[in-house]
């Protein structure tokens, strides 16, 4: 066995850093999950496609504890890429690896759940936008936020609901709530919907309320864009 | 400096939001500058009752979190020049309201208005206690039925314990507003009598608003009931209540069952 000297296909290793979001597991699991569920209900799909690290803050007592946290989060669609603040003896090979040396970075999050971002090394922007697809009705009071990319809703957006996208917003249904597009990527964003009943439309910070939306577009399929600092609504 | 009123009840569905809009509009119609503030974050309705839901851009939570300045969030009423609305946020919950934030907003409002009317959410939790925190006058909205009266009694206790006035050792001026009073059912004895409610709660009576289709009609049209049809029975009751708040001495009118001759005859015969 002299594999070391054998020539063969070369494998390249490179260091690369990504921005991850850290969930802090502070407090007993049941209470924490109850709060988390309330929060998740208002911002469904928030964790879709996100890189999440779970920080136990040295509070985990047993391996069963760690397993329960990972399992409960998995059933809620949160996939963990790593663990933090936990003794290596409580972690086995089936669990995400233990990370060290994380540094805090700012991350815009729209609610008061304890969230901070960890960067193992130099922060870099993700190379591609992260888009969100939601296949259900968005009800009054719910808020869909995706600052990294576009939001597509297959279903209606009720009055009193809110969609905030870094890029464009697509609604295949009635848009009766508020749609705020271009929060990150600005004037290139647009809003599309198959039936317009919106309370407020905004692209790149330029907005119009229901009062100022031409009645001719009510109930119609439209696209909304900006040009010369004004909001333009056109039939699709 | 404004007089700060909180409209509260404990129980839901008794008419807090209807009352806030109606009293606010009635006071504004006398020429006073009035702002109505929706404290029901997450279940906002005052904008609908005021017919302003199509003009909401910023809300109470935006102001507290510094995303908007107070004048940007205030919505001016289309019918009355001196009536304004500060809407609640629908997408947040009551934890988004902080004590310091509420203190600052109410302080700013009271410098520019004659009346600040806070529409409390139902319940006795954070939202309700924040809404009553600054109250000088509390309008306790009660229906003439046992569950509503019990909840009002509970709220009166909280008004005496958790307001800034209570903390200073003073008392909030509490007034009872009896709503959804049905003269027909009252005559049949199906409802608590006004005297019974007054005895249980022992609060001065601000007014009695009759149950009326006019209230629902005005709500659906997005017009405060006191200005939708000023001659309707509920509108007159709210106007009298507003004048009583201004210190005028108006005789209390108990809504009566209107009977035709035939009805009177039948009742006597029964």
C-alpha cells in the first residue's frame, strides 16, 4: 500500500467563508419553541435556504438534549449546518459539526428573536440571490420577508398581510395586502400580481396607497415598476 | 395639554372601537383637535371604522421604532379637519409597543391636540395596560350582560392599579358607557337593568347607547356612527356623551321601546 506516491485525479481544497445565522438556544426547549412557533407563523419561510448555526451557549446537559433541539428544528424546516457552544462529547457523527471561532456580524432581521450572524472568516456576499417561494395564502397580520432576493407567492395575500422583498414580488392570486419590493436591490425590482386590490405598493421606497391607485387597475393583473422616481402601474 | 382618554372594557366585541371613533368624531365636531390612537396592534380595526384603511402608510409601531416621524403616520380625517388617526400595525404583536415608546408618542400628541383618545385592545395584557397607562379619563364600555359587567369590574381594578395616575397616588376619572342597550329586551327583563350595572360597577354614567342597525351600517361604510346620521339614536347618545366629557350638564336619556298604539294596547292587555 503505497497510495501516497500514486498519481491520480487531484482533489483541490480551498477555504471559503459564508455568512451564517445563529439561533441561540437560550432557555428550556418547550418555552423557546412556543415563542419560535409564534414568530415563525408570522414569517413563514424565513429559514428557507438560509444557513443556520445553533448556539447552545453551554446550556446543553446531555446528548439527548442536543438531539431533541436538532430534531424539533428540523421538523420546522430549519436545517442546521453547525453547532456552537456545546461540548464535543455531546455530539456524534450524525449531527452537524461543532464550529468554533465565529465572529458577530450585522444582519437585518425583522423581529426580536435572538439572532446574530457568525462568520468563521472574512464575510462575503452570497454569489447568487436567494429567492423565496411560498405556496399558500398569506393571511392578515402575516409578514413574508426576503431581503436577499425575490418572493413568489402562489396564492393570495390578504388585507393586512405584508410582503417585503429585496428584489421583485410575484403574486399568483389576489394581492390585497402591502407589497414592498426592491428593499435591497432598488429600482430594478417590480411587483407582479394577477389581481390587484393592494393597500400599499412600494418599489425602491416609492409608494402609493390604495387611495392613490387608479381604480381602473382594481381587480386587474398588473405590473408595478419605477421610472423617474415615480411608481408606474401597467396592465399585464 | 390634551386630555387623555382610554376606551377600555376587558371583554371584546362590546363596542370599544366604535365608541373611540364616535366620541372622537363628536368631540372634533365641536371644533376641538382630536387624535384617536389604535393600540390594538396585530388586530387593528380603528382605521376601518374611520374609513382610513386605504391611506395607511406608517403606523404606531413604525413611529416607536423610529422608522417614521409622528406627523408622517397621522392620517387626517376626510370629513372633519380637526380629527386625526394614528393607526396600529397589523403585522406585529403587542410586544412591539414599549413603555418608553408609548410615553414619547403620547407626550408628543398631547402637546398638539385637545384630546388624545386611546382605543384599547380587549383583554388585560400588555396592550391593554399600555393603552390605559396615560389615561386621565377612562371610558369603560360595558354591555348590559353579566360577562361584560364582570370584565369591566376587573378592568376598573386594573385602572386603579396600573396607570401612571395610580402610581402617583391619584385616581383615573372612570366613566361607564353602556352600549348595545336594547330597550325591547330590557322591557322583557332579558337584560341587566341600567341600575343593576351601575350598582355593581359604581361608576358615574357617561351615556347609554342603544343597540341599533345604524351602528353596523356606519361601520360598514367606514364612518364614525356619530357623524354618519347625526339624528340617529346612537349618534345622539354619543354626542351627549362627548358633551358630558367636555363638562356640560346634559340630562341622561334612557332609550325606550317605541310602541305604536296597537303595541301599547297589547302590552296593557298582557
